[in-house]
C-alpha cells in the first residue's frame, strides 16, 4: 500500500512538471521539477534496506547531483547556469558509473564488456557523430564541456551494459533502459539548444529524463529484492 501511495504522489509530480512544460508556464515548472529527484531519492532511501552501503552512497550522490542539475537547468537561458547544469549532471554520471561498477564487483562475475569489448565501438561511434555534428555550433567553453559530458554519459551507459549477466536480469533491463533514455534525453537537449528547435521539446526531454532516473533507481533496488 505504501508503494502505491508513493507512486500516486510521483504521478502527480510528473503530471505537474509535464503540464508546466506543455503550457510553458515557468511558475508551474519551478514548483514540480525540483520534486522529481527529491521523490526518486526519497523512495530509494525508504526501500534501501539490505543494500550495500557503498551502493547506497553512490546512488544517493548521483541523485543529489542530478537534483542540482535540474535546479541549474531551470535557468539555463543564462550561460553560467547552463554550464553549471552540465557540470552537475557530469558528476552525477560519474557516480552512476561507479555505482554500476560496484554492483558488478559485488556479484563477483566477469564484466560483460571484458567478454564483448566490441560493444564499446557503438558508444564511441555515437559519441563521435554527436560531437562532430555539434562542434560547429559550440563556443570554446562549450566545446570542452560538451566533450567531457559526452564521455561521462556514454561511459555511464556503457557501465550499465557492463552489468549484463552480473545480477538480477530485471535489474539489468531497468538500469540499461534508463541509461539509454538518459542518453536520448541529453541528446535532444543538445539538438534543441544548438542545432534546431524540436517540437514539444519540453515534453520529450523531460518525459525521457524522468523515465531514465526512475528506471535506474528501481533497477538498483531490484538487484537486492
């Protein structure tokens, strides 16, 4: 019953945020967007019983810096806040990467990418394509910032793939799907900001981002259920 009530609250928060994105009313967005990661982090902490302490620590820090990123991105019209948002999410991606590696180490099994390193070429190719497309549209500071962030988020997703066969299969599926949605969401942000405006960009970006964070959180919990 607690889970159902908590999820009902989450649905209200998500609906409020997406309404704010659709109507483009900043006040609504400012109310609901900060609550997304508060709920996700709070839900994780509520059900973290029995989980390795290092896993809890890294997950919590990933959620925290994602929350910082959300706050800065609400004011991303200002260049400084946009860069601070990128920096916050970059740190979050690093914590997620270490989190996924920790779950692999706990399993005691061989990481998937050590057995199938060819899959890394997919991430390298994607990163190169995105960066080459974005490069002419970026200033000097953003050329470096976007490069570092691309490496960080693709590393995060690669480490999510690296969990294949190293634990609960549903945990892997949830986390890996979340990592891919995270990559899609951030790619849309870059395309919308630097190349051409996307139709309903707020709804597309936020719905994929929220789903990504939720799936990562639930996937880590599923590993220990």
